């Protein structure tokens, strides 16, 4: 039993580095998203006018441009099967 407490004592020492605050990371991601959207709109060398902006982590953003342009979501209500064929194919 003494070995158990020795190992657990080593594991739970105060020498372990704590992780960064999740709140500060969320704030960094929010700020990064705002900055990237501004930069992307100023330097838009994209092939289409429609794109979805994703910020995966602070400092990393991507623009996804669907092939064929913006998806017509009105078609969902009028003809769901036609919409499905258009989006999947």
C-alpha cells in the first residue's frame, strides 16, 4: 500500500504544468475569427462570392466555397428529392 501512495504522491505533485484557461482560449478564437473575417473580406481573391468561413483554432481559418455556388435552400420545401440530388451529386 505504501507503493501506491508513493506513486500517487508523485502523480499529484504541484510540479505539473496546468493547461491554459479554456475561457482565454475561447476569447482568442473569437478575436481570431473577427480579425480573419476582416482580412478575408479585404483580400478576397476567391473564385466565388459565396463561401463559409470556419475558424478551427486561434490563428487558423478556412473558407469553404461550395462547387456551383450558393445552395438553393428554397428547393428543400418545394422539391426535397430534387434538392437532395442536386446537393449530393
